[in-house]
C-alpha cells in the first residue's frame, strides 16, 4: 500500500505505478463524469499520471494537496475511476 503521509519530493508516474493504461482510463472517465467533485479528482490523478507534481495537480484541479494525496492513494489501491467517488452517506 502506498503512503504519502510525509511530503516527499515528486515521484514520476512510473515510480508511482501509473501507466499509459491508467492515463487512458482516467481520460475516458473524465469525459463521462457528470459530478464536479469526481471530475476534479479524476483530473488531479490524470495530471499526476502525466507527470505533474501533486502540488501542481492540486492547484490545477482546485483541490488541496492533502486531498490529492488521499485520492491518489485510493486510486492506486483500487485502480478504478469509481474509487474517486464519494462514499455514500448514511
């Protein structure tokens, strides 16, 4: 499992385990997304997969840096766009 608790220097997409397949999958999900929060999360992870630093991806997607790390870890664990959707609230 990935842990991003300590802010480390930016790592390459390959070092994170993000592949060209992930980029294509995220791009497809971006085109289909109808929820603004989900879209911003997808965008941030796609930008990281393209080589942007998490801080830059956070800025471009209008998310906080800690949020980007949270969603990146979730995506890397589950490898699906649906991992970036809010959990249902009770």
